C-alpha cells in the first residue's frame, strides 16, 4: 500500500487525465468514482449541472480502496456550475470521517474552481493542506504537468511534516 490515495470523478476524461498524471508523479494509488446513473450526453450534462447546483449527491458504486488505510488522500473533481460534482459529494459524505490529511484538485472549463475547492473542504470538515485548480485546456494540451509536478512535490514534502506545519499550495 502506498501512502497516498487519489480519488476522483471524471465525466469527460479531463479529471481522469489529471488524476493519472498526479498519481504517476507522486506514486499514489488511484480510484475512480463510478456513478450509478449516467451523466453522459446532453441529458446527463443537464442532470450534472442540476445535481451540482442543488447539491444533490449521486448514488455511486462501492469503492475498492478505503481512505482510512492511507495517511493522505487527494480528491479530484470537475467543476460543475461552480460546484463539485455530485459523485464527489457522495463520496465525501460517505467517507469524510476516514480522511486523515487532505489535498484537493479540480478541473474546469471556465471558472469557479476555488469555490468548488472551498465547498469540498467545508464538506470534509477540514482545510486541505494542498489544493490545485486546473483549466481544461491546460490538461488537454499537456500544460498541466508542471503544476501537477509541483503539487506532487508539495505532497511529498508534506508527508514528512506534521499537519500543523503544512502549507497551502494554490498555484493557479
């Protein structure tokens, strides 16, 4: 078992690409959330926005890895109308009592990333010790690697520190 677990949801593949790059950079285990209802096509997109704005958790499949087994968990989500995704909301509500140290990242087509990360932190009932917002075009073009490498380096340094000496990384 590794010391870090990355849990993410991705509707279009952008957050998936970022999560896998981060996992490779910091040597983390990774888990993709699987919603039990579809968010694909136009109807799924509208449902995604509705669920996010109304803060409705989405039913998700059981995960394979348990966050209490890891000293550090990083959560990743796309930004939907300025909010975290509904599958991520479900995961946090189900597992937040098992989170030790927390990092957050999001991917977004427009804006609202910082608000989505703040919303995630509030739902987790803790301040993350590392956070990162990535724009969709950065991820699709490969320009996100430098930011993810910096985040991975920060996560590695933070593993050696106690939480009271942790810093907040916000490179965007």
